[in-house]
């Protein structure tokens, strides 16, 4: 006959020092098994025990992160509004039959923005295909926080 052992699981409150899969986000206070915390999380520097001081520290860190996120959002909104509706002219060499000697890619547009004083990465520029002819082409720029700006790239003959 088997006897049922009454095993009491010991739980510990901890402050997360970084995002941990299936546990939580940085600076959250979570309950984890005591052995898991002592044998894995604490030695790896992923958490610290949730003392009163540690909880107050985590709250202050959360506030600092929120403030930084708000400032970053305001900065990105400003850049997006400055760029929205902008027209960018890119001169290129053209052959006899009005074909371009080079395609206008995300990289080329990003370089043009850098010349204009905007810090835009080529991964932020949304183009279906490289531009292969003279004309005006609408292009979207995607920023963090799901913000977008629509610009017009004007491809002209280099003189």
C-alpha cells in the first residue's frame, strides 16, 4: 500500500532583472519555486530576492523605463511628422532608352535621407520592388510604436 506524502512546495518572491520566458518581464515581482530561484535564477543573475528595498528599486526602475519610452515616442512622433509628405529627389544616370543605370533600392533611399539629416535605416523603408524608371513613387517609412510616414521619391535624370 502506497502512502501519500504531503509535500509542501516552498515559493519565493523575486524581482526579475531581465525578461524571462514563461515567467515575466524585467522589474516585475513574481513568485517562483524556491529551488528554481536559489539553484538557477539567482546564481545566473536573472533575479534578486524581493526584499522591501528590492521592490522599491524595481518600482523606480519601471518609472525610469516608462519615462524613457514616453520621451522616445515623442521623438519618433516628431521625426515621423517632419517626414510625412516629404518629397525626395534622387538623380540617376540614364541610358538611351530612358532606362536607369542603377535601381533605386531601400539602401539608396536611406542614404539620401542620411544626406538630408534624417536617421532612417533601410529596414524601415517599405518598397515592394526597387524603382527601375523615372517618375514619382510613394513609399512608406515604418517607425517604432507602429508609426508611419508616407514620402514621395522622385527619380530624375542626373545632369
